[in-house]
C-alpha cells in the first residue's frame, strides 16, 4: 500500500517545492501565471517518466488545479498555453512510459520464465546424472573383470529404448560369440514381441512373436533365471538323444527384470558355436540381461522426463 501511494506523496512534495521557489523568487507568484515555460511541466514530466500514465495524469490535474487556484478563477488574462501543455505532457509522456513499462514487465516475465525453465532443466539433469551414476555403480560394483565388463556397462548406459535393445544384441554377439540373437518385450501376459535382432538376413515369422508357452523364452520367464536348451531337454522325456542342430530356434534365454522383480522381456541367443554352448555363457547372458533391466529402467526415467518437459 505504501509503495502504491509513494508517487502521490512525491507529487505533493514536488509541487510544494515549486510553489515555495515561485513564492520567494517570482515575486510571490507561486503558480507562475505569467511564465510561458511553466515549471509545473517539469513535475508532470518527472512523474510520467518514472511511473506511467496514471501518475502523470494525476500530476497534470494537480498542476491544473494549482494553476486555477493561483489565478483565483480568472483565466481571461492568462494564457491557456500552460493548461494545454500540462494536459499534453501528462497524456503523451504517460502513454510512452506506460508502453515502456509494459515492455519491461513482459521482459521480466520472460526472464522469470527462463529462469524457472533453467531450474527445471537443472533438476532434470541432476536426476538423470544421479540415475546414471546409480546404474553405473550398480553395474561396476558387480564386475570382476573390469576391462571387459566395464565396457559392457558403458555400452548399455544408453538412454533411448530403441538403442538399448540393439546394444543388447551387439553385446551378446560380441561377448558370447553368438551369430544370431534377439531381444523381446513382454506384451501383456501371453505374448513376446521382438524389439531387436542381430545376425539374421530375414527374421523367421515364428521368432517375430512368441506365444508358445513351451518355448525356451517362456521357460526363462517362468523360472526368472537364465536357461538353455539343455533345460528343455531335461524336462522332455524324449530328449535323451542329445541336442541336435536346428532342433531349437532359441538356444539360451534370460529374463529382463524390472526394479520390482517383474519380467519386462527376454534376451535370447539363437545360434552360437558349439564350443561356446556351456554354463559360463549362460551366466554371462544372465548378467547382460540383468544389466539390461537396469538400463531399461533408466531409459524409462528419461522418457518420463521428456514427456513432462513436453507438457510443461
């Protein structure tokens, strides 16, 4: 309230100073009736340049009132030019300053909006950094062979889901010497949909979507652990003859688990040299799948932040 009335007190003080100066130095004519370039114009100009249209109009009307009081209501002998000058000065300078004030308010609002957006981006970057650091700590904390497994961690530390699925296939082919690999995402509770494949000229139709509950991929989901075709042979009474080439479209599979332990998808090895088909390779596949689940969680955080940024 005090701030909004500050210009009122300022107007009164300026007019008082001008009147005192006129009384002592203008022969007692404190309203400057015979002055062409009226001192009241200076007061109006000062208020208009500082505050805008309404204070300028108030200063103009106060000046007009003082001018009329000083003339004792008799303006027949006075010049009407000071009156017109006061009105014109108050209106024109007030409108100009009002336009400038509007521009300043818009610029300040835009600056505040930019600062708010910068704070939001800074918070998002911090969240991403913390999530990525947590992921890398989780990954690097598990490795024993740092030179190789840290490279796996780096290659899985991607933020886009599409890139992540493709990176998983590349890792399987590189570190397990697999020639064909696939990654599936669980859709509902009865269907696995392919998201990436490596080593295929054309992906067979029966591998594009897996809904057969007897498939090795579904066995990995059921048991929530890495499995191989040997596990299916052990469960199959007719599997005493050993593993035959081409008998299984998927040789190894490992589930991709979410933060709460729910299955998000499956990582599969479809073909690899016989010398690499052993328990150690299955364990490595499980490590890749477990880290893939962590990276997928990280990617979902990024997607959520992007959606919030687009909506905000």
